[in-house]
């Protein structure tokens, strides 16, 4: 039987950025093997410059870890103890929140969480590996269905071969799943997409032959993956696989990679630790050392927030400015970072020094250079946000009755809503 130990131990304090760089916000949670019998899950607070061991698993194997980027209060993990496989939701303190899927006679592994935290995609490995299935299930363990089945016609030795489907991840809108597929286990894998509702899989042919661990950016515009070309390297491309480029990380081997919640950075697991890369320059701007490393079990970057019950009360949008008023929105602690998402545009409130706590009655943020403001009034359970110089998706007219997803985060609370603008670019919630 495996044993779990919980830790709140700061194992490392690492250096923040050099002068001239903004500090990436949020938290990175990653899994690693430290000894032949021990595996750990650690969490890195990027703005605080610390990392902690959240939980240690003895005599059990972790397969992967993933979280919703704008949340993060829960991570989904898959693990095996002896011959029992489980998919579970893990609290940030390392305790198990709930078991999503217990042993079902197969190998349920490689789970990925939807961007809203409500669904999980995973691989159900067939006992003979010939009919591996891609499945989805609710985070509450209900409502599962088959998305895709790989009907391999050859013969495999289950003791020697890996699953033929690996690394599934949702698109931000939850409509598409991207994954790695071995059409033939003796050939390099490819990256495919499939509708989350089920259907035919489509191969992204512009990527390298040996590509793994694909995932979408939170703004839905790009994907990131690992590819082998003499050495494991991180690669970034458009969401359809076009315009592929290699991101070199100090010429180190790269094992796993993920996007930041604001889509500005990627985090890469390397032999020397976690490397944070600014995608505007492809340069490493932060290094998080990792001690006692034997191997990684993936990583995920999130805001460390819980889902709030707030809704957008008012909105006004034009090509130059976005204003939002959110009710039912009161973080339980003073924020050090925030984020707003309007369709595929992501705006950050990421300068911790610009957040001001006004006697626990109001939290203010004002960035004159970037023309971004926020005011949260605790007693009124109210937040107002404005940003100028929007980076809206090119060619999109939002005044056409389109249902627009809106996400607002400040500190430890995130709300999700959707709105429809009128012909003047305005929205007012019905009473």
C-alpha cells in the first residue's frame, strides 16, 4: 500500500528577474521522481521566488499533472499503486479532494483538465493496447463518453509497449482535444486533434515527426510541444501547427513544456530545473532550480485561484478600450496579480507593486504606462476593470450578437461568464 506525506516545507528560494524584466505571475505545479521509491509534487510561486513540496508519494507512480490555467485550486493527477490506477483531484496543500475515476480494469492515465475546470480528458489503455480510447468525464466523475478509439491492427506486447494515445489536452473553448498518437508503435508519433464531442481525428502535418506533449495557449492562438531532432527541444507554432519554431533553452534537453496563463511565456522542464522563456524574445528570464531530480512527471502553470460566483454586470468595448463591472467579486486576500480575458485577448494586472490594499476595504490597481486599472470594493462585492490598447483577435466584430467568453481574475478568485454586446458594443446584465 502506498503512503502519502504532506509538506509545507520551503525547499528553495530562487532569484527573481534581472532589472528590465517583468516577473511572470502565477504558480507552476510539477511532479518529479526523487528516488526509486519516492515521487513529489512541488509548487513554485513565481512572484514570491519560492517553491514548496506539496506532497510525497511513496511506492506509487505519477503519470501526469494538469490544472485549469485561470484557476489552480485543484490539479488533476493520475497515479498507480501496485496495479491500481486512479485519476484524482489534488488540493494545493497536497491532500486528495476527490477521486474522479477509480480502477476500472484498464489503465486510466494522462488526464488533462478543461480550461473551466469542469471536464477531464484521459486515455483508457486497453489491456492488449490494440484499442486504446480517448475519453472525457466530468470533474465530478459523471457524464463520461468515448471521443476517439485507436484501432491498431498489428500485434503488441503489453509488457514492452507504451499506450498508443498520450498527452490529451483541451482547447480553451473546450471544443477540441489535441493529443499524441502512435498510429504504428514502430513509427514516430504524430500530433492530432479531434472534436471533444467525438469524430474523426486530424493530423497536424507541419510539426516534426517525433512530437509529444502538445497543448494550446490560453488565448487559443498557439500550441507548444516537445520534439526530438537529435535532442529534445521545445517548439511553438500557430494553433493549426503552422509557423513552427524551435525555442532553445540554453542548449539543454527539454522534457515537458506549458504556457503561462497570459500566454506570454512558456515553462520548460530541463536537466538543470524549470526555465521560464519570454516568447517575445525567446530568452530565458527566470530559472527555478530543481534538486534531487531523477525524472519529471509533467508540469502545469496556473493562477492558484478558486472559482467565484460573480458575473459581469456591465461591459463596454471598442477597438481601443474595454471596461467591465463585475458583481459578486471579492477576493479573500489582497491580490498581487490579476488577469482579464475577453475572447482571445488577455490583459494582465501583473505588477505586484501597483496593487494597493486600502485598509482591507478596497483593492486598487493603476498602471499608467499600460493604461490598466482595477478597483475592488469588498463591502459591495464589486470589481471594476478597464484597459486601453486592446489586442483583440484581428478581423472580429464583437457587435454581432456573438457569445463572448469573459474571465476575470484577481488574487485567489476567478469568475467565468459570457456576454453578448449590442450594436454599440455595450452589455448590461438582465435584472
